[in-house]
C-alpha cells in the first residue's frame, strides 16, 4: 500500500490542493483527533474524525483528493511526519488516530500506548453494542506512530473496519459519504463520552499529584 516513505517524498511528487489537502483546527481540550489517511485514502475516516472532534477537540486530517489511486498517498503511521501534524501532536495531552482497515466484519480494533483512554473507549463502545478487539496487525505501540507523538508519548489508534464503515455511511464514494442513521451517531457519542470521562479523570489525577500539570496547560476545565 505504501508508496512514499515520508511526507517529504510525497510533497515532491504530489500537488497540495489537487492531489491532497490538509485541514486542521486547534482547540483547547488537550486531545487531538487525527485522520492521517482521510478523504479518499481510507474513506469515512475524515467524517468520523470531524464528528468525534466536535467543537472541543483539536483535529487534523490529511485527505486524498485523487479520482483514483489514492492509496499511493498512504504514509504509514510510524512514518507520518507532516510538519503541521507533528506540531499539533506535540502540544496534545493525548491523541486519537482514526484509521480504516479492510476487514470484512464490522469491528473496531484499538491500539496505542494510552491504556486509560483506550479502555474507556472500549467500554463505551461495548456498552453501545459495537464489537471491539485488538489485532496484531494494528498494535499502535511504536513511539513514532502518529498516535503516540504527543508530549507524553501515549495515544490511541482506532482501526474501523470497511464492513463497519459501510454500515455507518450511505456510500463511501467521494460525494456520497453521508452518515447512515443511529449506528454512526451511537459510535460518535460513545467515543466522545469516553474522551469526556478521560479528561475528567486525568485532570483529577493531575491535581492530586502536583499543583501544575501538563494537562492544565493544554485543557482548561
């Protein structure tokens, strides 16, 4: 799948605004939502990322715009080094990186080094009836994985299967990715609820340990 080893290689051969685009918005919650393979690379991940981010969380999307062969824009998570993404990541308390895998069963695989946030997401998704698991193909444990590039080195990787994304949207084609009914909204609400609970618990843990904590600088109660 991977055509370019890093962003520098991609930028030399692809035209921003024609072949791909970068969209981001920095907010103050302390959590960054990342879709490094958005647009037509892993269809549906951009739309999910924006819904999860809402108005509270920072967001970054790298989106494929080509009519075909968008998979050539896929930079692996451990080599995703686009400068804006790294700058936003370095300011974040935690990162949730959203990906799309090609599994033919409706499931979400969780990985990454932030075990607390991962567990909260798992619990709220399972309460909603969404199958959640782990897959050795998507561990998300490497320190250079974009999900772990925040200043604490801990984030979450969320791989959403193709089968589940097809249930979440009317169609995954470029101009037809409209959310489909309750499933999409239930997943979004579950993830957002997990992140809200996570921020509350992390702020309390920080205040219990020390008077000043990195989270206080990145997310105001």
